[in-house]
């Protein structure tokens, strides 16, 4: 039997005031997009006119933006970029493992774990204070000079140096995320019979990573750029390949080609970072939009 009285469920219909508000917001949104597009075009046009009319533009265009040199150097730079991608993959895996261990060590409770906490704190302080370039020199040239190993490719030492440096940064980001998880989550998990390791793995770490995902993505993009520093150790990556092409052609266009390759490589991850940040912001502001 169907209830046809006034208490029957009816589909939601917005009021006239709400419809007017939505129409106003759409109009303002279209206006904002139009103003943004026009202002961007005007700004780009002004910058272009300033560059083109500058006294040295002809020389700069010939030295940095030669299409023929760019086409000739692109295959060699792209081949070197593949080495950067390989280093990035292995460095990311190493950073993820080492930084997690450091973050867990710094959050261990109890006096018995004091040496581990001090060791992890000293590690992060040391490698956050030393520039990445110096660590590359110390690892890439210092360890082979000891004669403890045979001939090891330069990109291997570069990967080790990047892992050591970025693990210090990422571990602090993870530690901040772990400490942002409310203590009641740990207590509830332990009361249900989970061990300390199980609590970290199933309760704390998933929430911590979700809280600091934008910061982790930014560190990944920064690591993606710094893999180009392995060229100082002699590895023929995109930067070193561009340098070789510059020495051959006496033209700086290969550097621009290498820079554009890194931008193209990083751009998807930058957009993903923005999307993740916007999604987290919308999730936190649910029901609070004025």
C-alpha cells in the first residue's frame, strides 16, 4: 500500500533563492575564468614584447633557442634522461624504506629506545644540514677512494647520496604525519589486541601518509629535479649529455632542451600534487563552505 498523504517522500527541490544563488555563482565563475584568461594573455604579451625588444634578444635567441641545435641534441639528451629516470626509481624506493625506518625510530616510546631515537635525530640533523651537492661529492669520490669496493658506476653512488639526503627530509614529514594521528587511535588499536608493529602498520601509517601526501609529493618532485646533480660525478645523464652537446656545438640550446625534458617529466606529478591538495582541502571543509 502506497502512502499518498502529505508525509509521503518527495524529491528535493531547491528554493528560488537557492536557484538564484547557484546562477550567481555560475556567472561569477565564468567571469573569473574570462578575467584570468585575458590577464594571462596580456601578461604573456607584455613579457614577450619586453624580451623581443631588448637589445641582446637576437644574440640570446641564437645562443639559447636555436631550433637546429635543439633537434640535433634532443636524442642524446633523451638518452641521458632515461638514466635520470632509472636513478629516480631506485632512489624513491630507497628513500621510502629508509625514511620510514627513521620516522618509526624517532617515534618509539620507552627509555630503552633512547639510543635509536638519538641516532635517528642525529642522522636527520646531519643530512638536512649538508647541501646535496656536497654529499654527492663526499659519497661519489670519498667512498671509491677508500678502495673497499671494485669499480662502481657513478650513478650508483649518486643514488646512494640522494637516498641519504632525502631520507632525512621525508622522515621528518612522515614523523609529523604520525604524530598528527590522535593518541586514542593507538590506544584503541592496542586495546583490540594489536601489537605495536601492527598498530603502526594498520592504523597509524595509513592515516599519517594520507595527512602528509601533498608534502610527500612535493619532496618527490624535488628529488626528480635533483637527480640531475649526479652529472657532477661523471654519469652521462640528461645534464651531462647537454653539457657534452654544448661543448660540441658551442651553443647553450642543449641546456634548454634538458631543462624542458625535466619540466615535462615533473609536470604530471606537479598536477597530481595540486589535485591531491585540493581534494584534501575539500574533504576537510565539507559542510563548512560559506
